C-alpha cells in the first residue's frame, strides 16, 4: 500500500499514532511544474529537504539534485525552463 492510495484522514491518524513509521510512496519519473512550485514554497518556509522529498513523492537524492540544478535560491520557473 502506498501513501497515495490511503485516505487523508487515515493517513493523518497513522502519522499521529506512529510518527516514526513512514508509509512508502510511489516513485515519480519526473518532477512537474506544480511540484516545483511546492518545492519553492517549502524551501522558503524552511522545510527539510528529506521532508519535501517525501511530500513530493521522490527520493532525497533526486530532491538534492533538483535543488542543485535549479540554483540557490531555488526558482521553480528557472527549474522548469532548464528541463
């Protein structure tokens, strides 16, 4: 069972009862523009890269690579344009 297959309320309940257990996510083949906007917002808000990767549904390594290629500060429009 993957996180995308779980009802939001059930997922919230699981996260509250078992904060150290992570539900596996389906791996995406690419990061969309919408994902990049989310990444930009979360980085601006100070979220950890591992957490952002989990929310987006990709690996931490892919997230670090995305951020490195898009530059600092992260710019979703630039990141989308270089693809």
